[in-house]
C-alpha cells in the first residue's frame, strides 16, 4: 500500500453538518485521517485515523463547491493567488475514457491544475456538478488538483484524494465537457465570484469587504460581467448567468 494511501490527512469543508459527517465517515472507511470544518479555518468534529497526530495539518482539503462555505473557501484560495486565470481549454479533456476519469499525466496534458499551485498548502479536491460550470472555473482558479462529480461513484473521491496527496491530478469524466464549457464562458473567475455574491443579495459594500476589493472595483466587475453576457443591467446579468450555470 502506498504512502499516500496510508498517511493522507484530509480536511472536509461543508456547510451541512449531515453531509459533512457522511463524507468524514466515507473517507475514514478508506483509511484516511480525517477532520472536518464548517468554515474556512475553524475545525470541528474532527477525528484522526492514527494516534499521535491530532492537530497535524491536512495534506488534502475536500470542498463541496456548491455549498456556501465551499464557495467561500474557493474564493479565498483563488484570491490568495494559487492559480492564474485560464485562457483556454484543450480538447484532451473530451477524449477521457468514460468511467476512468482523467488522472496524472493525462490531466496535466489537458491543462488541469498548475504545477506548484498547492505548494506550501493542502492540495485541493473539489466536489462539483456538471450543471454548474462556474464552480468548475472557480475551482480551476483556486488551483484544484481534483474535480469530482458530486453525483458520481463514492470511490472516485478516494481516488482523487490519493492522487492529489501525491501531487497528481484527477478530473471525473462526468465533468469534462462542463469544464470545457467553463473555460469558454465569457466571465472571468473574479467576475463569477462578484456576480455570485450579487446573486445572493450582497450589496456592493458587502462584496467589497468579503473579497478585499474597493467599491469601485466591485462596480467595474459587475459592469464588465453585465456587458459580457449581453445583459441590460445587473439583475438581467444574474438571470442569464444563473440559467447558464455560471453562478
């Protein structure tokens, strides 16, 4: 059994206590050392799979990008400069064989993740749905090494964690086409983040405070996003972007 299989320390971040506990139980059965948190940095209800390791930093963080604290975690990591904004996607993703995922060198050829993106921090594995390409774009911008279909087989998550713990990359085949769409969408990850906050009802001041931006910069991003999607105003931009699964 490999070192990654026996020593990977995993932190699960999810806003739902029930789902967070279910993920912890699933990963403990896979012999990972698991802790959990309901926010970006506050750990709760964690357990460890080996004596003498309480408080040890996680080697892999698992985040559900569809839940509020998951999205906030991706925003934070992206703002910390873990990855450059992608400019294009390669066709290699679409060629991934069904049911096998796209892992290791294949994912690297497809441009998934960035070398050194997670250096000095836990590797990132994101649960996402094919219907929300905006989450996939945000996960890419945050430097995710693993993209796992939240509606796919449970063992795919364990596979992605083991690969990420060793510096490898994994993309579920069920997300491949959505990731290609995400790369082609007109909004940048920063515009997605700002518009997502606006869609949740946050004011310009709240968005600026949450993303560490000036009020003017937030307004500029909203105006840019509105123009790019061909909307008349912010409300129309949110409607169009929601229908496309970008926010």
